[in-house]
């Protein structure tokens, strides 16, 4: 989860015209952090996707020169990034997630896009309970985030335990639930409207520890 938050901040600040950005970097630990977050009506989800010449989404050239405060440099493979916005709409006792807008940022210029670069929220309408599961591990080969949906809270809880205890086999489609991994390199950030200094702003929502 720390990597995703850092990556999102890097992509918000970086552009092709500026190959160096300054962001705080937390010290890496060897622990496994298992967290989750249930999407709530009234929130939005911001998805930040790198646009790379080589394809894929993982910035292999993301490097830091410091331990606690890094000077991140983005190599020539980096073209830009895309922001995709989804609304989380309350529906009965659950929610459904609707695509709202997409914008690509290249060479410091922003352009609207008709559809998301990577469609991450294509849940069947009956799956009204949507959860983000964070699995942060030492190995870069492991997945970092799964999106799960279920028809009821009990199924959602059961699927969450299965994904957390057996990530390689637990994330799969079933009759009353669905699960898929967010591709490595893509940052998914749930946000809610809060009032800051008398003004409404979108602020990140923190995950819950399981």
C-alpha cells in the first residue's frame, strides 16, 4: 500500500517535461500488511495509470536516491499518465461503481478520454458490496491489491479471508462473488469529500487493518 500511495503521488507530480520530482519516502519494512477498505456511497475512486512506451504499467525506472526523502527520477520509457474517476453510488444496502471521466496527461497537457485506459470496475449489478484488499509483501512478484465484489456481506467476508490466506488461488470468480487483481503499477485511491478550511475537497480514505 505504501508503494501505491507513493506511486500515485509521483504520477500526479511528474510529467514528460519534468523528469525529477521530490516526494517523501517511507522506510521499507519486511512485514506483511493485510488491509481492506469497503467502498461507500458518496465516495469516488481515482485510478492513476502510467502510460509507458514499452507497454504495461509498472515504472521499472522509478528510482530514489534517499532513504527517507527520495529524489525520484522517471526514465525515457515514461510518456505520461491517466486519471480515471469513478463514482461510488449507494444502491439499496450496497453500492455500485460508475465510470465518470478520464483524462490523459502527456507533455504537461491534459486531454479528456472517452473511456478508462484500464477498466477496473466491471462488476455485475447484483454484486453491491465492493471491497479493496491490500496485500503488501516483501516480494515484488506478489500482487498488491485485489478488487472483490459480492452479493452479500457474508460472502464478501469469506472471500476476503480466502484472498488474504491464499492469494494465488483465492482471487477468482464464483457464482455470487468476483475477484481480480489490479495490474502492478496502477494506483487505486478511494476518496471522500471533506471540508478543509471551509472548502469541500476530495481526500484519500485510509484502509482498515484486518
